[in-house]
């Protein structure tokens, strides 16, 4: 049972004696054991991810079957990580909840293990209390660990192993991503410990790595480094909201051939989302959809309205690299353009019906824009 406190780790109150829930992962990055641990605590919930093999798994499966002895070895290693990081707290025992082996397509597979860790009752002696029993949700940052008060059920629920692996993987990669509850996504909330996974390889528990990187001050994403973005810091992007009205019904232009609205998106080469880049992007869409008139395009440009400007939420955002830019809207009133009556070219864009009523359209547009806005209560 751990009782030792740490001056480098700020803690917060936990009024209940409910069991801690924990997940642990260790990602082995090469044969000499470069590793990163990622732990979260609930009441305290802990997370860590572990690579289970150095063999590449070229498979479309998201989850894999455990080999003989593999689950036990992984569970034991994950438990050691949890015990090591829980030693500053008073707890009774560590119990496995479930384990999942997630496939890698270009990289080794990794595992997800969830544990319950019942905490001992808070006992204070002459004003000296265990770290978890004093203070109020103050911040801490420790290498490769995240701990926080959990306000709900364990993530497993009715999710299948494939769904769990998909949910806990950074998009377009074979790297695990911590799933952060909404009440912890604000960078001004203060989890007990936080060190998210990243693609950049560093030495085991290498302190200070990434400290000089830009910090995402809008949301905590559960992933660090560049990720799949072009660079650290802000990555500029432009979204276009193009609205038209045909046969009494408003419609919106969307990328991809589906019923889900995907706003046309553009990335500037020179890093600026300015008037010239908006014009260039409009011309690209118009040429793809049908005939264009420069005079009409310039009219659209002058009559555009800003829907939102600033930080833009995206699944690819990390704690050190993110999208930032503009969502601008324009109303197309001339049916000769943008494929309204004589569409041709590729099928990259298509029109999706909205509503006949302009007030309802405004509500729909608000619902389209709001998911891009990071607005978390701290």
C-alpha cells in the first residue's frame, strides 16, 4: 500500500472511498525498450498503453487475439506501472478490469488494460493527509502519467474490442490516444498527472522533452507532438459555407458524396487565410462544379460573412499542433454557377438540402459551426 507523497505532484481532494478505476499502457518503441506510459486515474482513473510485439501486424482488424501468455505478461507489466504511480496514494489493491490488444498496421500492436484500484479511507494524522485527501483539483504534470477524478462509468460499457481500439487510436496512425472527458478538455482544468502519447521517439522517461513546443491553449486532446498535421503550432485552414436556394429549399455545398455535411476545406501554401486565398479557393470550387464568372465570384467575395475565426477543433489536433483559421459563408443567388443547373466536372462537391425556412437554416448553420468551437468550462 503506497503512502508516500510527492512534492512534484500536486493533488486534489477525493471525498469518497469509491474504488479507483485505472487503465495502463506501455508502448515499446524499439528493442532497447524506449517507452512511454500514459496513465489516468479516476476517483482516480489511470491509463497506460503497451506494445505487445515488435512484429508488424498488416491487418485490417482493429483488435487482435492474445497469444499464449501475452495477456498475463501485459497485465502484469501494466499493473507494475499503476502501482508505481499510485505509491503516493493510499490504496487497498489493484484489480484487472479488462484488457484489449489493438492492431497496428504499420507499427507494432499495443494493449489497453483497465484496472480498479479501491482507495483506502482518508485518514489524517495531526493535519497530515494523503495527497488525494487535501486541496482542490490543483494541477500537476508528471512524465508519462495522467490521473484525474472520474465522473462517470468506465469507458468499456457496450463497446466491442474493435470499437475500443478505434476510439483509443490517433486518427490515421498506429499510436494510442488518451480519450479525455469533456470536463477535462479545457487546458485550464488541472488533472493530477498528464503526459499524452506522441509519435516522436524519445528516451524512456526523458524529462523536459517537448517543453519548448507550442502549447494548445484551447483544449486538451490526449495526444502530443505534431501528429498528422504539417507543423507544430497553428496550422491555417479555410472552411467555406456556400448556401443556395433551389425550388424553395435552401441547400449547402458539401465535400464527399454522402448525407453528412462536410464543409469544403482548403489549406494555404503560404500560411495565410486572407482575401486572396478565399478568392483562390472559391475559384477552385466553382471550376469543379461548373462555369465561373470572375465578376460574380468577386461579388460573392465582397458580400461574404464571417461565421467563425480562430481555433478550430479537429480530430487531428494535438496538444502541440492544431488547426486555426476561418469559416466564412456566402449565398449563391445566380443558378448559372456552382453546378446549380449545369453541374459538371468531378464529383468532389455536391449540394445537400437544408430547410425551406430561413430561420431554420440559421439554426442548422449554427449547429454546423458549433462543433468547431472549443468551449469547455474550466
